[in-house]
């Protein structure tokens, strides 16, 4: 039999969860017939393609750069790690709009690096390159911090044992470190994915074109109102939610196993 | 032959221990907990780097410079079995045998260490005693030249300890590895080695057979450690 205090606790958590999920009820709000006319659908579908393809590319870069960085941070001396993590936190804590402005200046033609990029034909504003670079900037800090925690969870003694059994460092990573950290890495990647694909403030400044879903939602809202927003909003949620949700559920299940 | 001189600074004192063990021989490092025995073993294994000294195994120099772990022909067992939790028992043992698919050697290890019943089980699904046997099989699978044991019998009942000691002695005779073993229980060490190095506060205070240690213990602490309860 469930005790009274347990019942009260459960009711409280239930009320909290309902309040947390309440915004989703807006999907069923009477905003009028959803607008999926050609002038809404065309740019919206383009934005879905842009977001999915370029965000996936950004994630490849985030993983390729962030994973070795996270591994180093997880294995370096604690005192050293504090300084590196302070720098990572600074990148995470920058308000997105401020980051967008800083990126557009730092990579713009007025700055030496931006000028050098322009000289070799790399456009840093309103291009796919700018879109991907911005997404990498807004999400890599989240990935690295999550990946550091995942790698820290792998006992060093297991890696040492694997090495003493004759396996070179990369093989130890491939066969021991990565499999044991993979769920934590998946969670870190899913957070980075949500952060990147949902980014509006920074992307609005650096890459209004090609428009991703976040920017297009804003454009649809401004130009056509709520009925034009709702279909793209559903696609937006479908593209962002399942991956992190699944990663978290799997991580929880593994933690209980 | 193992020829080692390990100097390693610790908070309370500096560990400074020199030892030599003939090829295929066995040596015990004996002393109270915290005397520096495990530090010596860890430095020989390569998990810690000595501040000074040398470690040589036959013609191979392990330190200095520090040889990477995967190039050391060393087996290392501690009180933690350190099995890879995402692998089965078989995969754990096979891990040390890359390239050998259906090796008779693997079968021999499985059968002689009585792992048949748990061979396909997940490494997290077996008991502590079984885990130590699996760890031993995995260590032996690579046929190490040098085996380092750091209290691998801690927390096991007498029956299990006796079984593991019998297994270890049999494999020592069969494979001819050099053995260095650390423990604070003389009864365990005496079964594995004839000779012991007594370490107190990071220094060797006596080197001799167990009979000699009992007959003329060099320090009151050693006398106390060897006295019956």
C-alpha cells in the first residue's frame, strides 16, 4: 500500500510535470487553419533541409574536434582542467545574440582572420559555412563538457589493464574507453544537437540565409502569423526531440542495469 | 631476471627499494599497509613512473625511459578484478589474445581455471571469486614474462584463496614467469615464495627466507607481523 507522503509526493511531481509539458498543449490551440500554402511550404521545406544537413555537418565537426579535446581534459591533471573548463564555460555562457555579433565581427572582413578567409574565397556571412561555423561555436562547449563527464566515468584502471594486456592507446580507446563512455557521449551529442539546431540568436546575425528552421519559424511568424508557424513547428520538434530523448532514456536504463 | 631499483616520493616518506629476482623465480614484498609495497609494484608495472632508479626485465628496459604499458610483457593483478564490464567472460579472456580465434590455449585456460559454466556470462554477472579467476585467466592468456600480484586475494574466503593459490602455483610452474607478490598476510606469501623482502616506511629492512625472517626479525614491527594472532 502506498503511504500518504508518497502519494502527496507523486501528486506534486505529477503537477510539476504537467506544468512543464503544458506549452505542448499549444499545438492543439485554436489558431485557425494551419497554413501550408506554397509560399509558406517552399521556404519551410528548404529550411528543414538546411537545418538537418548543415546541423549534421556541424555535429560531425563537433564530434571530430570535441572528442579528443574532451578525452584530454578528462585525463589531464585536475588543476589544469579547471582552467580549460573555465574557457569552455565562458563560450557556453555567452548570450547567443552577443556570440553572433562577436562571430560576425571576428570572422568579418574588418578582422585580419576574416579578411584572410575572404581572400581565399570563404564567405563568412550568410553562407552555409557561416551557418555551420556558428552552430559549431554554440554547441561544441556543451558537447565537450558532457563528453568529459562521460570519459571521467570510465575507470582508469580498466584502461591500464587493457594496455597491460598488449593493446596500444587507440585500440584501448576503441575497445574499452569508447564503449564504456558511449551513452554519456550520446547524451552530450544530443544536447549539442538541440543547442545547434534550435539556435536563433547567433545564427540570425551570421547566417540569416540560408535560413534554418529556427530563422524560418521567426520569418513565418513575422510574415504570415501563427497558422504558418504551426506545421513547421511540428517538424522542428520532430527533428530535435527524439534523438536527445532516446539518448537520455537509454542512458537511464543502462545506469539502472 | 628482474632487476629493479625504484625511488618514488610520497607524502610521508620516499620509497627507495631495490630488488632482484632470477628468471622464473618468486619474491614476496612484505610489510604493513602503507609501507610502499604497492608503489614498488605499480612502478614496475608502469602505472606509476619512478622519480629515479631503473627497471629491467631480462634484456628489456622498462625504465628509464618508461616503456609504454602495451609493450611490457607484464601481468598485473590487484584486489580489484578490473574485468571489462561490457564484455562477457570469454571476451575478457580473449581480449589478451588478439588474432587467436579458437586457440587450444584459450580452451586450456577455460578448463583448468574452471570457467566453463560462466564462459558466456556477462562480466558483471559473476561472483567476486569467479571474477578473480577470470582476471587470472585473462592475465595468463598473454603468457607474461613477469607477473605482479598486489593483494589479489583480499576479501575472499579461505577456500577460494586456497584454490587460487593452487592455480597460481601450477601456472607458475607451467609457464615459468617471474613472480613478485605483495600482501600483508604471511600465510599467503609463504605458499607462493621462499624469499621475502620486508619493507617498512619505503625502505627494505630485511631480505631473506621466511625461516630466516622468523628466526631473526630485523625490527619489532616485523616480529609482530610474523607472530601468531
